[in-house]
């Protein structure tokens, strides 16, 4: 009597259970009936049904069944719990029906290969929701393994942003992302990750356009408002010979490092409509034209008259004219502060509150200049909280400025003080550079004397004294807390104010890219790797925003790093134990999600178990010492 089973390689093997010997009075048909009866006895969970089946058999079959089954039990060839389950034995304590029972040695119980899987699983489902794998599969020369590797790398960037080398180690040692995507873990290395990043960047425009349309359809979004802004990130290293790396004005206060500029267009829901990469010294005013021309095909058809919200640094007259010329409206902070303006007749002051419940007054105005654009409208914004803050700052700056002037004036009367005219002007110039917002309100007068040599020639000009005063009709804090919004829309004050406030969304996008997705600093030496690195961070951001957008609708407004922390509490674990037949039982399954993880799954309407339980039984003799097989072909629900 033999038992058939499959080993870890999927190969069918046989094991001898009993040497039966000669069986008198039994024909071939009887052998099959005895075998079936033994199998039914082992697997049966209902003693009554088995008894009825047993009593139907002839005496010779009942005799051989009883003898062979007793030998299997006595020689411990079958599990005792299964015997108890079938016969109601085990000291009168029957096992509940429907379970899968086995007798194991508790001292042999081990948990190993514990890997993070919760956040990887929701990122994978977000990518499937966006249809990224389907899109990549439709591209030329993209094989299924390439798609799986691309998904693996995007998920890794979202969950564990790091260099390709560190990412490969994390995948091999810490994460179950390969079990989720189906890519062979033994094939993971930094070179493959570099390669797939470059391939993803090679289809950047097509993928970006697809994702833009896909999110609009998925979440029923009309691109009525779009936001445009730039940020930059810095390089570590000299970056000699780089076309992108240039010195410029760093937004990270890294004057010593070369920069690269990233321009983004997003909608108020945080989804990216367009991205472009520029040299580090490019000005904010010079990037808009190319972006606007490329924007129409990446937005929905309702965006033909969309409102473009931009920062003051980009809002030059030429850029605003180009926006209108291409069929868009604009809204921005005015680059020039209106000094002479008139209140629009019949337009009352509208008082609103910001998120901190601080009051803000809104009122439409028109410039007093006759040559102003008739199709341009201005909204005066006066914030009491902003006025208090700016007044306090002005007082501090004014105090420092006056203290500096007093120090310069005091030096004129000292024996070794700075008195020479050009040196005095130099000191005042440095003070002006330090306090430019205050210096413009003051007039400074100098009393100068000329020193002559013995021969009557001019030796030097000496400042004997200096005085200063505020300019006439000037109030330092007159314009504190006041700024103006400029727009091509003649719309309601509240509508314009709410539209402008969405610009904070793009600030949050840059913060996620730079901090949560580790876009800065850049260590890559080749420009192609730099652009692939930035593009990969943008793709990871698509995943992050897809998840956070849906969680926000459900009232969960966690930051991304907090979502990662919560989801990483769910692990994938391999449990091994030895049963009473000296077989190694191995089970691969996920830990039960805690309440916070369950809430995230429920809000996203995603499946909670990444895969079903995977059980394998192998003979101890077939495994080398301390060796257990690794299961990657797990099945998802």
C-alpha cells in the first residue's frame, strides 16, 4: 500500500505505507473497494455516513479493511486526530467537523521569513485601480516580467524611498512586494531597477496622459481649475558635464549645490496633469509657454476654459497674455502692489474666515491708471492676522535698522572710527541690503568735509555727521496685511478667494515628493538617471494621491508616512512544524489586520488578505538540515 503526494518542486512522489503480503480470497475489484473504504475512513467527518457505507460491503472486504486500517493506526502512518475525528475517539473528545487537523510537535513550531506586506498590498491595488499594468502591457516590447518589475519598483518607491541599491536589499530582506506583484525575488538587483526606471521614463508623456485621463474618469473630475508651480532639488557631487545641473536660487537653502528644476501642473485634488524637468538655473517666468501648449491634451475636454492658478513669480504680463491666448483664464497674486486704486461701485466688503478661523476681508478694486487692462480684475485681500504678523516683523526690522544707523553715526565721533565717505556709504549699503523693506522709507543726510594735504591737494572726504528721518506722508505699516489677487474672471469675491486657496495643494504635493518620497537630494551622476529618478517619484506620487484621495473622502486624513506606518503592521509569515509522521508542515499566510488597518481597507474598498493560506507538507528526509523551501507562487483572492 503506497501514498501519492507532491513535493515542493511539484513532482509526484510515492511512499510505502504498508507491506500487505498475500491477500487470500481477494480479487482486483475488491482491492479497489478496500482502498476507497480506507480513504473514506481517514477523510470522513460523519461517522454515521461511513458506518452505512461500511455495512454494505461483503465480509471479506470488512475483514481486510479492519486489519489494514488498524495497522495504519498502530504503526502511526496516519494522524491520530483524523482517526479521532472519524471515529469519535481520542478519549471521547470528538474534533469539530470541517477543520483540517494534524498532530504536531509544539517544540518544532517556528515562524520565519517575516516580511512587510500591508502597504505594498494597497499600493498594488491602487496601481491596478489606475490600470497601470494594463497600460504597460499594451506598450511595444513590454513583456509580462517587465510589467511586474515596473510595478515592483513603483511600489517600492512609495513605501521605502531609497537608492536602487538599498531598494534591492529591502525587497530581498524586508518586503513581500514580490509576492504581491509576482516578480521573481531572486532576479532583483540594482541594475534591473535602474533599467526599468529608464524604460518608464521613455514612455513618460504617454503614461502621464493616460493617468491624467484615467483619474478624471475614475473619480469624476473636471479640470476646471489647474495649478502651476515650480520647485527645485539639489545634487550631491560636482556634476561635471551635466546638462541639467546648474547653480541657481535653491528653495532648500543649498547655495553650494547645483540644482535641477521640476515644473508641475496639478488639479485641486492633487492629481498631476503635466510635469517637466528643466535646468537648475531656469527662471520661473520662462517655463510656462511650453507647459500650457502641452496641457490641453492631458486634461479633460471640459478644461478648454479652465482657470490656471499660478504664483506671483510666474505671473508676468507675457505669461498672463499667453494663458488667455490659449483659451484659459488665470488667477494669481499681483506682482505689483497697487498704490492707487478705487473701490468698485456697489461692491461691499466680504468677510470670510480661513482654516484657523481668522477673519479676512475681500473687496473688488480697479487700478487708477488709465492704461490698465480692461479685461483684468483685482481683488483686495486684507488679513488681520497677516497684518499683526507683518507689523511685528516691521517693528523688529525697523529697530535693527535704526540701531545699525546709530552705530554708523556713533563711529564718526570716535578716534579710530570709520569716517571716510566711501566707507560710510559702504556700511549704509550693507545695512540697506540687510533691511531693504525698511530702508526705502527713510531719507539719510550726510555732512561731509574735505581734508587737504599740506600742498593744498584733496586728501580724502570725511563724514562729520549724519541724520535720518522717515519720508513725508509715509506709514511703515500702512500696507501690512494687504495684497491683491489679479484675475481675468469677473466672478464673485468668494468664488475667486476659494479658487486661489487651492494653490496650497501644489505646495503639499511638493512636500510629499521631497520628503515622503525622498526626491531630494539626488545622487545620480548621469542626466538620464536623474530624470528617471524624478519621474519614478512622480509615479509613486500618483499611487500615494490615489490612496489619500479616497481615504480623505472617508474621513481619514493621515499623512502618507502615517499610512505606511499603520499598514506595515500587517506581515506575511511562514510557519513550520513537524507532525507525528516526521513530515514538515509549512504554512505561508498574512497576519490578521488590526482595527486601523481594517478601517483603511474598508474605506478604500480594497481586499484585505493579500493572498490565501498556502500549505505544503514535505518529508523531513527530503530537506537538508535547517532548510525550508521559499514559496512565491501564492494566490491572491
